[in-house]
């Protein structure tokens, strides 16, 4: 029996062609949908906190409502402070010794500075970044400024390190302990070994034995005498509008981030006039 013309058109070769055209239509639709989604995501703002630290650069100082009287009040109480707080220039650092950008600002961990990119490579290593903390210490040592150090948990593993800094401050050894904690070995110790574990007080004290007696430091850490102090520091930092680290004030001018001292110097000059 002869097949009809309609049946002849529906040959075995024609069926796959029909399916192929259908698949092409579906694929075109899916590609179009995917393109639309990508375009939408590219236009959408990133979620807070998703910026990659190694590419993060500090923004320009944002206007703040903090007054010089608030800065002066921050110096009161049992805080870590140096210099003449009655003078023209009051400096504040809010930091966490486990925070990578605090290490950048301290200028004692050149390896980490370089890892953060060209913007943060120290002058000593061929870059242009001038770490602000050593420059601030020079101002204090020369009698031109006062310096206040406050803790806030900007990275998460700095509690024991900060207690050690308070213990060292008590013995007049703050800067010695600070510089040891803010080098590359100190960063690794706090973030990979101690990690806020009170049972690791011995390891921390031994690491800082170049700054002060290890036995005295361990005893101080184990006593818990500065446990509550960290909460007070955080409260003061919060009152100044700082929740991340590092955060700086030069009198009432805020610098939120690991600024180069070169970007802060004009504010220092203005304050000292």
C-alpha cells in the first residue's frame, strides 16, 4: 500500500530535524534567561562584608559627629594611653592584634603588607605606604601628641593578645609587646595557635618573653584581671562610631581603615598649629 504524501513527509530523517529545532528554541530561551540574570547580578550591590581583604582600600574619611570632647573623655579611665592628653594633638587607634589591616598599619609585618598589594607595601620594601603607628609613636615620644589604644574585635582572635598588651602596659612594656605581636610570627600565633583560648596563656607568654617576664605575664593572663577591660574598650569604641578595625582619630577627624600616614599628615599639621 502506498503511503500518503503526509506520511511520506514524516520520514525517519524528518523526525530528528523537528526535535533539533525544538531543542534550539529551548536553548535560545535558556541562554537569554542566563544573560538577563548575569546582567542583574552585575548591577546589584555586593552584600556587606564580601569585599576581598587583599583588594580592599580605605575610603576617604567620612563625616562623623564625634566631638573633641568625646575624644578627651575616651582618654579617661583605665585605658592604654601615652603622652600629654592636655596638649593640642590627641590620637586614637581602635585595633585588634589579630586583624590583618591592624598589622598593616603597625608597620612591623612587611610580609603581610606586601601580600595586601602595592598600595600597602612599605617604603622600606620599595613601596609608598607609610605605616601610621610608628609615626604616631614618634609624635608621642617627641612630646607633641597623646596616643590612646582601644580594642574592638575586628578579626576575632585578638582577645588574649589584647589582655597581654594590658599586662605589658602595667609593667611599662606595652610597645615591646605590641611590636612582637604585630609581626608576622605574632599574627600567626594569635590566629592559628592561641585563638582566644585561655589555656594557651603559656604559649603567648613564652612568645612575648622578649618584652617582659614570661612568668609574670602568664600569671597576669591567668588571673583574668583584664577580662572586663575589653568590654569597656569596645563600649568606648562604639561610642565613637567605630565597629571595625583599624579605626583612627586625629583629634575629632576620623580615618576609618589602614590609611598611610601620608594621608593623615595634613590633619596632624592642622592640629599642631
